[in-house]
C-alpha cells in the first residue's frame, strides 16, 4: 500500500529529527533572547559615499522574561585608520550630520553621540523607547553616510566594510538570570545596476541576489571574524604618468658657446626606466611627450623599457616623459585561474629551465644560501603539497613576523636591509616584505623577481612614492604578482588594475636611473619625480606613440653606442674629443705646409734651371 505524499514526508522528518544529536535540538530551542544586527551598505554608482544602516532587533523567546524600558543601546561608528588626524575629524562631522535613528514604524527616536579619541570612533546612544516582551520585539534602525567605506575612480569602485572583532560572541549565557542569548550579525552590500562588473570578492563565501535595479551580496558572521568584507567592481583603468628629471650643471669648465657647436664637449648621459608592458593585467603603454628625443630606446631581456638621453653637462636641463597606461582584469565569473601545481613536480620542471636559473640566485639582499634563511624556508614547506600552499605559507609567515614601519616609510634616506636583517628585527617597509618573500621562495626553488611601480592610486596628481612587490614564475600562466605588504587574509595575489608596473629586477642592479658623466660628481635622485594618476578614457588624446614606433627611429649599433658612451662620459673620452680635433688640424696643417713647401721648392728649382740655361 502506497502512503500519501504528505504522510510520508512527515514520517521522514520525524525520523531525521530523532536521529539528530540532542545538542542540536537543545540549541535550537533554548535561546531566551535573540538579538539581530543587520548592517546594510548601499552604494549608488557615481557617488563618493555609501549609506550605512544597522537594523537592531531584540526578541524575547521565553515568556517568563522581558526587557524593561530603562536600557541604553550603543552603536559604534569606527574611524578609518589614517595618519591624517584632520581628515578623520572632517569625516566624523560628515557622518554626524547624516545620522538618524528610527523605530519599526519609521518614527524618529532621540539619540546622543559620544566621541572617543581620534582613531577610536564614536558611539550613537539610544535610550530604550519601549519595553520588549514575548511577541513584541524591539526595533531600531541607525543610519548614516560615510566616505570611509568606498573608493571610486571613474569606472572602478572598491567597497570595504570592517570585520567583526575577533572576540565577538554569538552565544552568551547569564548565570544570574540563567538565560541564553543568541547574537546574529548579518551584512548586506547593495549596489545598483549601473555599477561596473564585479571583479573581486572577499570573503569568497557569500550569497548574491540579482534584482531588476540592484544586486545584493550577503555575508555570514563566521566569515567576517577579524577580516573586512571587500568587493571590487571594474575591469579597466587608465592612468596618466609624468616622469621628470631636473639635471644639474656638472661641468664648470667648458663654456656653453663651445659646447653648442660641438655638443660632445660637455655631455651627460642618463638612462631612465619607463613604465613597461606586462601580460598579467594587459598593461599597455603609449607615449604622449618625450623630451629631449632619446638617443636610444630599448626593451631589454627582462622586458624593461630603458630610454637613453643626452643633455648638456655645463647647464641645468630637464628630461620629461608623459604618457598613458591601460590596465585590465577579468570579471569575477570569468576569473583567470592560477595553476596550482604539485610543489615537487613544479620545482623539477623549473629547475630544468636554464632561462629561469637567474631567478633562483642569491644576491646582497636575497641571502638564499644563508643557513638561517634555509632553515626558515624548510620549515615553511612542511606538510605543503601544492605550489600555492607554499606561496601562502610564506605570505602568512611574513605578515606575522613583520609590522609595517610608518616612520621608515616617510624617511627618504631609509636603508634597504635585506631578508636576514629584516627577519632578525630590522625596521620593515615594502622593500623588506618583498625582499624576504623573494629570498624564501628562491630558497624553496621557486623562480622569483622584484617588481617596482606604484599602487594605491587615485586622481591625485602629486608626486608618488615607488612601491615594491614580488612576481613568481608559473608555467602556463607567466609572472604572477604577489604583494606581501598587503597584510590581510585577503592576500593580494594575481591580477590587479591598481598596480602600475614600472620595471622588474632579477638581481641588485637597479634600472630606474643611471647617470654617466666625465665630471666628478655624486649623482642623487633629488630632481627625479614621477606622477601617476587616474584619468577618464574620454580625456586621452589621439596622437600617441607606442614604444615600437619610437624604437624604430632610434636603433643603433652596440659598438657605436659603447664608443659614444666612452667618448662623452669619461675623462679620457673628453680629452680625446678636445685633443683629437686639434691633432687633426695640426696634422692637416703639417700636410698643407708640406705641400706648400714642396710646391715652393719645385717652383724655385724650376727658376734656377731656367736661369742656368745659355
């Protein structure tokens, strides 16, 4: 006999319920109170702020209890951590002007604001407006606007919301009243339909819901402990760059009137790295202005673009280059996967590739042969089976060992320490983070190089400070970008349109600036300036040149170039430039005088012969 469908379903549910562990049944039915905080961050495309609302709902689940109307509810509004105290104060005022508190009917409720010391935020305090009883929950909705949680640059948007404190409790027991309270923390990020495509999400465990006019991304409490929620939208970004170098007068001997005729008499030669192109984020570069015209522009074996400029040594001058940099990344649902190879198989494969051998060598700052470094590198390999397991193990290790030193970051004369000194307690900034990761990875047999460029960019056109990160070679992928300075469980690994790559380095030989001069002067980079800032695609001019178009006009013979460098930037060469013309002139004069003397002598001989005839 066949049971009706409804009865069969009830029997199955009964059996499942009886088989469930008793603790689950107990936990589901013994909460006396449930307090739910649902935070919603809403962004409308084009705005420089988000609207934040926290819906607070307190429910009494046990009829024996109630909350009297004499409590105070406090809602914390954090400050965004920053070195700029004035900026924090300004943003506080912006938030305070937008705060509102309403009940479940939308009626305004009185509140007060308690400001803490700068950096610790402020509290919105609300006195209970009614008693909370079984079947009659207590509801508050606190709303405010802030620019802290959103960064908007043309067609790119980053929304970040603070994580839950690591000591957050989801269940509480009160011994005095013998009551159990459940606390729920929900988070929804809401964006409108006009926002660019989603490209990155963290935590990676979330749910999404697409409606006609908006999309909602929801995150559970468990995944928010100790880590912020981050969503990035936008697949393209364009930056303008401006490089300038004010060259100093180093020659006080040769007057300008002589060098203007023979430029080689007083010349300094500079080699400057220009932003390179890069496949991972399809970085493409085009030049708008380059002055003076470089005598040489090449892409070297590392892929770096190096321009050579000749400028007068006996007067101040300026080298200026400007252009545009295009970056792209894939949408979240089309994300390029990073091959996660078996570590041992990967090491065997790359060790057979002679072209990669230079990316495994020790240097001054990457002491891979040091016993301490080798010991640490070995420890980090324990129980790691895949390549990405090793990479993440090194990343976490560096994050735990180092604390970013803001004072050193602001010091223009700060010294690069190298991995070993940094691990033994030296002050660390991006250089030490990157150098240490390169050292550990190379010691583990993973080909790695240093990457230099700029990040944390916006529309601000002020001079920028260079940043250093890491690139790892992965077969069938290429060079994978990793930034260990980005201290977060949301590791910065892979594609990014917020990192402008300038040049890369497999050893200690910097390529940013090199100066050659016949004069005895100590070169410093005080006159060197780089600006990189976001621009709208609509503002890009049409008359731009690719590197290949410039290169074709400036190709030369390597022997000729070496001779040119020696002649113009060494004391011997400069002496030859001065002596050689004089020598040539003297030689020509001697020949001329010899010819004249010879002709005169012949003429005199002819006259003598004529006079001797009868």
